[in-house]
């Protein structure tokens, strides 16, 4: 686990724009199993989360058509919440950062770390916006 003072600004990067931080497995289950669409960001302390994933998530969330709910879990912090989110993302392997879109509890779209590293935030956001347009 990382010191809270280290991850707090990274948490706020998403919560300040409307993402709800999920810290327990129960919160994750309730969010993903809810009716409608939910966008899950597995946040991380790595550079590609800061430069690519979080900015892309924020850009995509501003799209006219977007998920009903925006949520985030933090890898390396709330292990049970992250493990539960990753279980819903199977068969995709665990990766941080990563993002997933669910509709009525079903996995619709995933972006894994390898699709985030080295890609501009706008390219990732465009991918997400395409999924939002299709499923939301």
C-alpha cells in the first residue's frame, strides 16, 4: 500500500470531476450490478495513469453521451475493492491503470494498460467516447 498523502492528489484528479471513489468490495458490487451504465477506472500511481488514463477518462466523461455512473478504485490501496472490480473485468487480466464500461452488470468495453501506455489521452478518450456512444 502507498501512503495516503501520496495518492490523495491522484484520487482527487478523478473525484473532483464527478467520479465516485469505491473503497469496498460491496461498493464495487453495488455499483457494477446497478441498472444502467457504469464506467470504472482502476486508478494507479504510475506515469501512464497521470499522463494518459486519468486525462482520457476526464475528457470522455464530458462527452454528451456518457455513463450513468462514473466510479474509480485505486490499485495498491483498497485491495478488496480493486480485486472485486478486476473480477468483473474477467477474462481480461489485471492491469493498472485500466478502464471498463458495464451495462446492466455486463462488461461491454475494456481498455487495458497496454492500450494506455504511450498513447495520447485524446486517442484513449476517443476510444472511450466510441464505447459511450454505442452503449450509453
